[in-house]
């Protein structure tokens, strides 16, 4: 008779929002300056906030494109680490953003999710919303390179 393989429970290896914030602030000082903060990170999902302040605005009093792109990149990084754990050298290989409407003068919330997680690449998407408004202000897709373990 063939030997049966024991089913092994997959341990959650992901990073928590508190661990992510600590790592991000220590290794990416710009994240603190912009005011990014992970709200929650689950297995395959993440929510990150960009605090509204004058340093992230552009003419017209709206949140600047670079700040929105940074927020999306941080949210996608958070969702990847939420699945693979603290792998600081997982890096962005592509990021595509579609600006849909002008964000209001309020915090911006990023909701990210994994579309596909492979051994070497992770693909995700992120929706950005002005806090309190159900209409998306930007849609982002991104790919991250995962270093060999």
C-alpha cells in the first residue's frame, strides 16, 4: 500500500498592521513624512490610510498624484507581506494607476488585494477612496518580485 502524506496545516506567516507600520517607518522614512499607516492586514487584503495634510496636496487643494501612487504602492506591499511575512526585499516591479476623479480634501483609504501569488511574483490591485465617499478616486495594479527564500 502507498504511504499517505500527512496533511499539514498552512501556518499564517503574514505580517500584522503594527509590525508593518514599524518596519515601514524604520526602513522607508518617506512613508512617515507622507503619513501612510496600515489600518489592517489580512491574508490577501490590506487597508492603508494616507492622512490628509498640506504637504501631500497640489494646486487646487487636492491630494497629489505622487502621494496617491505612494499610497497604492505601500498598500500593495502590505498585502504581499500579509501573505508571505516580513520579506523586506520584496520589491515593486510594475505599478499602473488610473486616476478616476479628484480626491476630496480628506484622508485617502487604499483597499488592496492579491490577485495571484506565485513563488517569485505577486500581482495585486488597489482601489483608492476619499474617506467617506464610495466613489473610487483611482484604480491601481501592481506586481512585486519576491526574492528566493
